[in-house]
């Protein structure tokens, strides 16, 4: 075997993870998965009003002032028994948080969706 071939093989062998590295990576992956599972369950067990408030706090005020449609909010929330909470439950939570719903009658081609406005908006 030539000197170059030996150097190539040595470099290739150095790139192969060792058993302890593999075990550490596996443990780290399991810990990340367990932490994610716990976070998702904590989110599920948090009251809907609190989860919704957290999402609404992340939305810029300029977007809130334009009004927010319900489907995007529903899809960002994790339900307790289903994947997402019902639109009715999210609407009730929005009302408890002081938001107001108005119908958008301006575009009949897309139907007349409800648009939600924050408590301080005079829309």
C-alpha cells in the first residue's frame, strides 16, 4: 500500500464515529425527543386562553390592526384531545380576551369571512 493510500484510509477511518460517540448522539437525540414531547404535553394542558394569548402576543400590532382570520390561529394551537381546538372554542377564547369579530362583506368571491380585531382597535 502506498503512502497516499495509507493516508487516505487513515483519514477515512478517522471519520467513522466511535461507539461512545454514537451512544452520546443517541442519548442526546432521546433527550431532545423527550423534552419536545414534554413541551407538547405542557402546551396541551395549558388553558386555551393562555396558549392563545401567547400566540397573539407574538403577532405585530400592525397585523392585529388589519384583523386576523380564525383558521390561521386554530392551526397554530394544539388541542387537548384532537390535533387542534375547535374554531368555536378559539372564538370564545378570543371574546374572553376582549377581541371583537366583524364580517368582511367587501369580497363576495371568497365568501364573507369573519375577521377578529383586538380590544383597542376601533375597526
